[in-house]
């Protein structure tokens, strides 16, 4: 029995939805509405003291942090694999994963953007510039790592989607939402399109979550 | 033959120094002076297109991103282990690791603090508040995850240091440098002290790197 505490627009919850779909695991969703502050309630903090989604509950055990959850799913349900064979290849996939998950995404989440406009009085234009700067810096590294490596296939590593693809797709969605120009990243765009042709990715996208209809 | 591209003050390079020491691996250091912009040179970008330290070169293969490097070291040199046995226990360690490595550290690195004072005209006080806010939010989650779990031992998980400790120690160093009050985090402080009694951690600290003497 798997329960995902999530929210349609959370990139980190989006990752876990893709991961569960790729592994073929059924799950129930418990909506944590970030727009109304559900994540900051005492009830939710008892599940996750960090007050963030996703949290995944598997047979009563609470798992936190999307990357840790994906590694857990990989260890407990090895097929289909999110990581290739060989330590060097796995390090390559995890490096691309971490550029996105450590160096782009946490700087661009809703709480940070709100902090910029609040405590630092940033204008909408300054926030948009901040956002795009983070995406540009990260994708400027990801693009050559993909384009210049013979390990890149239909997906970030070979011809099966893995950890890096699972992080890349929500980041591209998010960047599109903030009107980032991605035309300098043809390999990222190509991999993104290949992912979105798969049901596991498409079903996980924000617009396809039930709460998307009712929340602005 | 292992070469670490690093810098004494980089928390991410500090992690890799600890990891190499714990695994008992000899390495050479190639200084990348962040204060003079070495990391942004074309030469270094050919090694790491992201222009960041650490990069680890193992027998000619370049490995990027500190977490990916530590997972690589764990896979190629399993003893002593950075991760416990059991998928749930491993997920716990990786969750604590990622709270620090994704949700605290990337928001507080030098490039971000410089961006705040530059593009966003943040005052020194606003930067300090930003910094402490990030540490507080993250440590407010890490502390109960440690204090309220029977899995916590002398270290973050049991009585051997692992991935979470390797990330925690540089974060505490960094927080102290920015005068964060850590008295609300007794378990974090206890684990930090236990780590710093170990030669592997102490030898890796910024002040014990050769370049520390010559750089402001």
C-alpha cells in the first residue's frame, strides 16, 4: 500500500509520480495544497517535519525527499532500472540528476520566489531574471554533458529513461511555465520530447492530476 | 590515481575530502581558487562544464557533483560503508543528506550570496538573514529526524559515520562562519562533535588545507 502526499505543481512530487508510473506501482494520492498552506499544518509536519511534498508512505513507513525516494524505489523494485550498470555510468546519471535537483530546482521553488518578492522586495522582472538565470546556468552544463557524450541515447543515458530523465522533465515543464527560452538546448528538448511520448511521464504531468481542475 | 579539483572553503569539496579520507583513499588536490575565478576559466570548464568544484578524476574519468561522487565511492569501495543495510534505512540517510545538500547548501553558496547583493541589491543584513533562514528551515527538519528516531546513534544513523554526517559537518562549519545560533539543535551539535573527533573529518576541514594559509 503506497500513498503519495503530493501536489500537481510540485516538481519534486512530479518526479515521484513519474518514478512510480515507470516502476508500474499503484498508489493513492493525498493532496497537500501548497497554495492554501496545507504543507505548513501541524498535521502534515507530523508526517514531514520539513513541511514539503512529496512524502511517500510505503506500508506505514514515511519516506522523504524525492531523490531518496527514487533511490529507494530503485532498490526495492529494480526493474525497469533507473540507473545503468557500472559505477561510472551510474555516477554520470546521478551527476546530471543532481545538477537539476540540487543546483536548479531548490533555487526556483515557490517558497524562494515568495521570499525574493517579500523580504528582498524583488520585482516580478527581478524574480523572472533570477529564475531564468538558475535554469540557464544549470542547463548550460546539462546540455554539453548530454550532447558531447556517446552515452546519451534516446534518453539522458542510453535508450531507457532513468533518474536524470525523471528530474529533467519536471524542470523543463517548470521552465516553460516561466517562459524560459530553451532553444539553445536541443538535446534537452529532444530527450524531453522522447520522455513525454511515454505514458508514465504524460500521466504524471501537472495538468493530468485531478486537483489541477479546481486550483488556480 | 585520484585527483580532486577543490577549494578549501567549498562545502561540496569538503564533503568529498571527508569521503576520500573515510574510505582510506589517497588523492592529489588541484586547487581551483574560487576567489580569483579559476572555476570560470575555459580550462576548468573543459573538465566541468558547470564550472564548479568538486570534480574528481579517477583513472582519467571525470566525476561531477559531490553526492554522485560519494555514491560512486560507495559502490567502488564498499568498506567502510556510507549507507546502512536495508532500503528503508538507506532512504532515511539519503533523505537527511538531501535536506542539507538540496535544500540548504545550494541556496547559501557564494555565487548566490553575490547575486543577492548584486542584482537584487540586498544589504549585508538581508544576506545574513537569508542565510540563516535557509539553515534554520533545514535544521528545523534535520533535528527532529535525528532526535526522535531510534536509528540515530553516535552519528546520524547508528555508530558509523555515513553520507548524512559527511554533508552535515561542512554545513555546520558554514553556519558557524555565518554566526548562526545552533543551540536549538543539540543532536546536530552532538553528531558534529562526534564527527570532528575523527581524523577523517578533521583533516578535511578548510583550515587544514594547504591553500588556507595563503588565501583570505
